[in-house]
C-alpha cells in the first residue's frame, strides 16, 4: 500500500506542478499589447474532418509528397475587456492559492514518506497529509479547466476560425486530475479507518 501511494504521490505532485505551470503560462501568454486590445496565445487542437485521413501534403525537395496532419496549433487571438476581466480574476486568485497548496502538498508528501520509512503509517498526520494532496489536486484541476474554458468560450468559440480539412476540437473537460484527487481522497479515508482500528486495538490491549 505504501509503495503504491508513494508512486501515486510522485505522479500527483508532478501533475500539480505541471497544472500550476500551465495555468501560470496561460495567464501570461500575451504576445503583444496594444491600446485597442491584447493579442493572446491560444492553443487549439485540430481533428481531421474525415476520420483517419491526412488532410495536408508535404512537398519534399526530390518532388516526393508525404501526407500529414496537424494536431495542435497556436493562434494569436485579440482579447477584449470581458476576457481580460475574467482571465485577470482567475489568474489573480489561482496563482498564490495554487503555489501555496502545491508547496503545502509537497511538504506533506515528504513528511508522509518520512513517517512511512519510520514505520509510522496509520497515524492522524498522514490522514491530514493525504487530504491536503487531495484538495491541492481538486483546486489545480478546477483552475486548469477554467483557464481552458475562458480561452475557448470567450476567444475561440465565436471567432469563425477554421482550417480546410480540419475540425477545431471543442472544449474538453480535463478529468485526470480529479480522478487522482478521488484516489487520494479514498486513500485518506482508508488511512482514517486504519487509524481508528489501530486506536481501538490499542484500547483493547
């Protein structure tokens, strides 16, 4: 059990740091700032309009042609006051809170490993540490989806941007972080039950 949680913790903290990095970069992807508006970098996923097809052709120097497809592309979208308000609020709230939670979760993780190495597994502090990691994952997942959603619904959805042979992928809810949060919440409750059983056993002895 402890080895499984160790591996999951390493994955989780890495995912948390990556989510914080993505959110931070998304909040600061302004390519150019002008009085009439900012040009914001938006990552777009493209799918072939016809399934399993390669819409584009690459012309080589020896006149050979190789079909290919574009998976992702970055667009420079002009922002407006509504977008700047929403992204500013999200960035202002998420940056310090995410940083605080990730640092707290990192410290909880190392203390958890320290106690496991000391054979102190089913103790109350470990339950709290697992719950801290769970809350950190929940917050990071919410922020990642909010940044992506603001970019899609306020900049891309009604922009009439199109690519011949492709369909622009719609907003996709990123759920992997929430799945990891659910696992850590489950582990926390298992540890809480273990602590309770251990206390009852100590009382009976």
